[in-house]
C-alpha cells in the first residue's frame, strides 16, 4: 500500500486466525512483562519461566477472540490482583458461568472480586450503594469527568471515588496518578449494568434513577454559595463581547464541574422519569437563576442550546400542571 492511501478493515472480514495471532502476541508480551516485574519485586515467590504456560494462555486467548478489548480486560484484571496467579485462577474459573458472553464473564468476575473479602453485610451494602452511585454516574454522564470533577458533582471526596474505582481498572480507564477523565473501556459495560440482568445483581444500576440523582446534584452545585450569580466573570460592562473574556477567567469563575452542570442538567432531567411540578426544585432554580444560567451558557459559548433546553423541559411538565410553569421562561427567552 502506497504512502498516503487509506484502507478500511471490516472486523468480521478479518480471518479469525489473524485475530487469534494478534491477541496471542499481545498476551504473550504482556505476561512476560508482568512475570519479570513480579519476580523482580517478589524474589521469594517467583513465577515460573514461561508462566502462565501454553495451555492456560491458549484458554485465555479463546476467551478473548474475536474482541481484543476482552484480552486487555483479562490482562488488566490479572495484573491488578494481589498475586498474578490468583487473578489468573479467578479469570479461568469465570468460564464456568453459564449464559454469559466472554466479555460478560469478565465483567461478572471483576465485580464479584470486589466483595470477596467482605463478610459483614453492612460493609457489602455500603459497597453496593457507593458502586451504584459512583460507577452509575460514570456510565450515565453525558461526557466523561475526572475523579476530582466527579467527586465535586456527587458531593464526595476524591478519595472516596478513588477507593471505589481502584478495583475496576480492568473495566474502566482510570489513571492511578493524575486526574484524567474516567470512561468505560467498552460501551457494553454500561449495558451490562443497566439492563437489570440477574447476573449483574447486586451491582445492577437503574439508569433513570442515576439520571435523577445527577440533575439534582447539578442544580445543587449551580444553586450553592459558589454557584451561579450575576456577572459571574466580573465583566467590566454589560456589553462586553464574549471573545474579550479570557478563557482562564471563565475556567476560574466557572470551574469544570459547574460547566458540566450548566450544559447537562437538562439532559439528565430528560433521561430520568421525573415530571416537573410547580414550586419544585427545577421551578425554584429557574426562578432564581434563569438569567444567571443564560449568562453562564453564553460565556461557555452554548447560549444557542438554551431554546432546545427549554423545549425539553416543557416536555417534562406533569399532566395537569398549568402553563404558568414556563410563562416567566418564555418571557425571558425574548432576551436571548
């Protein structure tokens, strides 16, 4: 193929032997690196040469084919285990789980490993509740947030979020150091958790309930003492152009988590089961902060979305609630 040309590759047209060869090469190199690191750190309990061995390696390869991401998840789980051999044994045991795809077996294995050392029922319930909130938010967000941003949105400490996400490095792109955005390695993880399948219990997530929590948390943030307010960026005069406001000023006065809340609280209302009522939290927020919200959207270069947001909210008005709910908003939109 000549330089500068492009060739599309359709995955289902790639011969399985080619995919199997690539996954084999990846796992072989990865396990070699893991074995060398382990033997360097634990000289008293070394892994044997060529660990995990050709037979077990072939079983892992067969689990992964044709999805390279499954191979990556398997390796990340084994690497994250306290002892690689224990992680390997856990993964191989997962093959006995019936009625699940190989990717589903990896998901189920990783989740069950989180509770294996918890014998106390209250500790397990705490794990399940925090998992549903933190991981549920992670898979339901409109766009990924970092650990610090997610903690601010959920009104938790970054340490709490980190503790719950640490065992999930096999399933989520979570950096141990730094504060990069957190996202699932594969979109099927969200489907696995939110389809309310028996095998995902007790880690199943009700997506509509999570969206409900998220819009309330967004409004909490925007309505708080450090939330939206008039002239939030301290502009010199009302007619100052958006292009004249330095980006660092906007990011300082409207931090990233607040930017997310401004842009997506309506998205979360839309995807929840909530219906709007007079004098509810949404009504109160719009009465107090509608113009402040418009100003923030303008500074974020998203003012054009305001009409779409109001149309979505109109569609969420509960049956029987009179049109007065949005009379004030309709009047104010003439100012946009």
